[in-house]
């Protein structure tokens, strides 16, 4: 089934979606995604459908090129500090897509936290996916000490074996590059393993992101290979507790941004403006280098005001893409 490009007519300024899978397969950028977490695991089927219907109705007018569905895992092994928010298991993103979001018209990128799944289960899921409808990002264990049912290397091999046409993405972490100075080499290793695009965690530290893109770009040039698209993730932050949680997850928030948000009359609006400015600068930088990129707006809050701000951010960033 070919991905549809139908767009709601309720917004005359909406730009029609590109064919996301073909664009990524060709190593091209300038696309817009929106990322979600499925409802909590305890959500009953009827309520889950209501949430999905509201979400689809809210996002259809944006003319998104695709969706991302996260696979949430408890990452306490990675960070011994107390988690600012308690871990709440969510519905499996693949099940949520199949049972509740099947009417979504453009491709979907489904995350798989592979350490949670037995190889037989992962094999069955990978083999059943339609490469013209779905892509996947395979994510390894949060730490070397975590319990692992399937390793990232084995999961990548399974994808190559059972469904090689299924486009594979990897995670890019600019903060890790700041600490270790080798994230660009890790991305190239993932590229060798079959990754065709990379998705960052939420970007607050623009210098870390630009350093990673720059080192990756020049290493690709030195090796004579084409860069894969970077998908930069942005999100709004409506409270300092949310900012603390992002830090717990490993996101570096520069002190000047924290100060601005802490002392802003409207933290959410200040966060929106900061994300918009950072995204615009990164887009310009990638165009200058010739690195293909996409933009991903993340909305994982249950607060309506934050959800609406995320939608507004996606609307504005859509206008800044060049087709």
C-alpha cells in the first residue's frame, strides 16, 4: 500500500506531505515528523481509541510527513538518581498503531526497545511489517548492566535477515558526542549496520548538535560516503520539573536556557520560542553543510496546553522547510 498524501482541507496553508520513505531512502531531507507516546498500559481499549481519534484529528491538518511512536522503557539502570516522574508503562507502540491509529495517512516510524523483546517475538514483528508503510528505530539497552533479551546487534541482524526492505533508523545523542567525542563514528557504524536515518533526543544544546553534525559530515566526506538524514527532535517545556526530567534522561540543558525558562513570565512560551530559534539555526547550518535533515516535534505531555504548543511549533516549523 502506497502512503497517502491526503491532507485535511481545513487549513489552506498546509503543505502536502512528501513521500517520506522514498525521501529517506534517497538520502534527502526537509521533512516534518511528530512524535507521540502511546497511552498508559492500564488504558482500556475504548479509551485508547478515543485518545487516538482525538490525536489524529488534531494532527491531520498539519500535513505531517510521518509520525513517530515511542517505545517507552524504564531507564533506571542508566541513571541511579531519583526519577522526577514515576515510570508508567505504556501500550506497545506497534499494537497501538495496528489497533487504534491504522487510519493515519502517512508513514509511521515505530521505536523498538529491543532488549525488552525475545528474538522470536522481534523476528515475527519485523517480518510482518510493510516497508512501504512503516519504518523502525531499534534502540539498545539503556546501560551495559541492564537485562537484555535481544541485543541491538542481533536485532539489526534480524531486520537484515527477515525484512531487508524495512528502512532502519538509529538514535543520535549529541550530548554523548560532547562527553566521548566519538558519536559520529558510532553513527557511521550504525550506517554500516543498515541505518538509513538518525533521530536525536530532544535538542537544547545547539552547540553539541552542531559539533556532531559537523564531525559526521566531514568524516563522511573523508570516507567518500553520503550522509544519512538527521532528524532533530524538539519539544516544549511547561515547567521546571519537566526540565529536570529531561536532564534525568540525559538531555544537556545549558544554564542560560534554564535561567531564561526559570525566570520567564510564561515558561511554556519561552520554551516554544527557544525551540523555534534552535531549530531554525540547525536547519540553516545543515543546509550550509549539505547534510540532509528532518524535524521531529515531540509531544509526550498529557497537559492540553503543552500539546497545543507542540502542535503550534510543528505548524511554524513546517513553513520553514524547503521542498
